[in-house]
C-alpha cells in the first residue's frame, strides 16, 4: 500500500489530480462570488466588504488562494520543464530553469502573502 502511494505521489498523476481539485475549488469560489454579487441590488465598497467579512467567506477565500498558488505552481513548473530544455537553450538550460523556478516560487510566495494580507486585514 505504501509503495502504491509513493508511486502515485511521485508521478504525473498527483500533479493531474491536484490541478483538477484546485480547479474545482477555484470554480466554486468564482460561483460563490458571482452569487454574492448578483444578490446585491448595487455593489459598492460597503457591499463588497460585507461580502468578504464573514469568517466562512474569509476561510474559503484563503483556501482558494492556496489552491490558486498550487495550481499556478504546477502549471509554471510544467512550462519550465517542457520548454526550458537543452534542446532549446543548450548547456545553459539547467541554470536558466533553476532561476526560472526560483523566481516562480518567490512570486507565488509574494502573491500568497499579499493575498493573505488583503483578505485578513481590516
């Protein structure tokens, strides 16, 4: 059983599964947001703030932000491994790919931190 879990986790199946699960979370959040907006006769700052004020919406938004970061990382990693190869870039490919991946991680951490600050600030 442990061997099967290790093979699943270290294969493309886990990336595929994470992409699908995070896509469902993102879609559910967008639908929730659309319903919340459509339920308001007018939408202004106060209504927008009231939509994100309840704890369940804040937690759902935080989960969605984490899902967006995971979804984005898998996509960017795939792009890097598919297109930053020695065939396209020659001997510099491993260095360029590593720089690219570090920049992607730094941006994702920055966006995650910024998003948490936005959702949880008063």
